[in-house]
C-alpha cells in the first residue's frame, strides 16, 4: 500500500488548485490535501501543521513578492520540502528558486504524468528540475549568466571516472538514485557512493549544486575517452 501524504497547495487560482489536487488524489491515494490562496495563510497553516510532507507554492500569489515569499516559508519551516509551481519558464528564475531553498520547480504547463513523477521524486527526497528549461537558451545565455550558473571546468570533469560521469549525467536529467541504479544496472548503494564522490570532486555541497553546475555539460564529449 502506498504511503499517504499530507500536502499543502498554496495557489490563488481555484482551477489550478483543483487540477493539482486531482493529480495528487489519483497519484497518491489517501493523501490529505490542504488548500490556501495567499502567503500569510500558508505560513499560518505551516505553523499549525508541522507534519506536512510537502508544500506546493505558487510564485505569484498574494503576499509572495517573488521569491521573498519562498524565503519566508523556508525560514518558518526549514524541514518541510517546498516546491515552486509556476507558469514562469525562465531558466534564471528556476535556478534562483533552487538557490533560495526550493527542492523542486514544476511548471504549470507540465503534463499530468510529469507532475506526478516530479512530486514522487521530491517525496522520495530528491530534487526535481524541469530539464527542458534547464537545457534551453545555451546560445542566448550571456557570459554573465553562464558564469552565475557556476559551470564545471573541464579539469574537474576529467577528474571523474567514466561511471561517475554516467551517474552525473543522469542526475542532471533529474533521475533519482533508484532510477540511476536501475538504468545503469548497479546497486543503489553504489550510486550513493558515486554521488558522494562526485560532490567531493566537484567541490559542491549538495546534489542541487551538482545538477545546476552540470546543466550545460556535453557529456558525450567526456564519455568518448
């Protein structure tokens, strides 16, 4: 039997709240869903429900003031995963949201199955990033924004073993450890060991930083060796 979750949907559009509730009800049966339409009430609900498993947060509802609302919510409940759900599809906004503590970013245009998969990944303790957005704009990105993305140097990439490169490539596609283990036909404990080694070699503190750094890497170039 699948575990039941307690999930807060904070969005000021009733139709979207209804849509995401339907996704949760069908994909995670038995889950308790709480709904609200502004940041103040979301903060109050969070104070009263420290057993929330997930908060789905709209970027543009009343009280948010952009990513300031995310920061307020993370300060109020640092242990509850927060996912931004937004119509916004700008790569820099997605990256900023992750930098400010969101553990995922789901676009409102995502197909139903993709939303379900994203929520499942986050509930499993992983990070979800919309790979189609993360991989866009390679040509139009300015040098400044590329620098802000902290790309990995070729020297650091060359320090990774072939297996570590394969794991990092799949991490950058948003795959969980379990998915990587299945796709590479190795044990999940082995994947975890590779991830730890990758973080250490790249000099990053967590999986999110590794994924962001690797978003524009052409892995085929390094896997040829």
